[in-house]
């Protein structure tokens, strides 16, 4: 009995030590996320990841409603979608420029396009951009979407939105049509949670090559207990739908959106 007990205790101790090592390693791994670092410890790659591949920013597929052949290729957003922030360069990912790349294998028109979705009002995003919450964002969830192509962005063949007699492309008519489409999109665009009413945007505006959506907090703000929120954006035929895990969006012990 003594021999068995003496053998068991050291083994148990080793098991507890191993568990402690694994827990410590997991803690260090989580701490390695760039949004958990102090601002002064972050490098450009850390900022890029926060702004383009983090719980508050990611790419989502866009369904054109007409098949992938309607697009020349995936959009690659660059820069800052909100020029007023004062940071228009660097790897942050957002509006300003948009390049069309070829699909897989080097050919165009074979891959589904993607758009960058980012919660601009979330504290980790604001800290990464070194700016305060804009006055217009207060009381709202502000989401930017870069790379979402509005229908009718090119001059129509053989007429369409024309100017004076003789044809020709009328940019003012096109802008008016797109603004009308954005207004209608408020009905089909929403944030959804299980068991609660959807939140529709009060504003959908275009900022360069980005769309900025403002969703009011209202009387049913998003809570950590909601577990998941789904964003749906539809402007005419083009449709974007993506989910966010709210548990992953906790920052410094608080849900940050």
C-alpha cells in the first residue's frame, strides 16, 4: 500500500505541474495577440492584423447576385476608410484605394469577391488608429465595409444614365441612383441576434471606396450574452453576410463594438 501511494503522489504532482505549464503557455499565447499588447509595443504588422484580421475586422464574401463572372476579381482594400482620422497611409486596411486582382490561377472572373468589414467604433480599432471616437459615432455601432461594389458603378453600354441629347454617361445621375439605392438598403441591412429584434442602420454613407454604416444602440444594445451577431448588407443585388463572435470581441473585460 505504501509503495502504491508513494508512486501515485509523484505522478499526480507531475500531472498538476504539467497542467500548470499548459495553462501558462495558453495564457502567454493569448497575450501574444496584438490587441492585448501595449500601444507602444506594437509594430506595423500588429496594427495591420488589428485592422484587417482580428475579432473586430475581417474579410467577408460578397454575392453579386449575378454570379462571380460579373466581377473582374477580388478587391484588395488599402489605407484608411475614414480619411478624417488623419491616418491615410500604411497597412491598416480600408478605403482610399482598391485594386482588382486576378482569381485563382491568374485568371480574372473566377473567384468570389471579398469586402473588409470593420467595427470602426470599437476601442481596439480606435486605439490602433490613435484617435478618439468621432462625435458622429456616439450612440452608434459604426461599421465600415471596403470592397463592396455598388451595382451600376460603370457607365451603362449604349445609354442608360445619359446626359443631354446624343447620349453619354451622366455621373450626377449615377450618384443620385446610388444614393437612392443606399437609402433603400436601410431596410435590407441589419444586425441580428437570436431572440431579439434586428437593428437597422440609421445612416449608410459612402466615404471614398468604403461604405460606413451607423447602427443606433437603441433600447436593445448588443450584449455579451447574445453570443453572436450577424451583419447583413444588401444594396440592390449585391449581398454581404457575416457573423461575429461576441466573446472574442471582449477587450479589457468589456464588450467592445
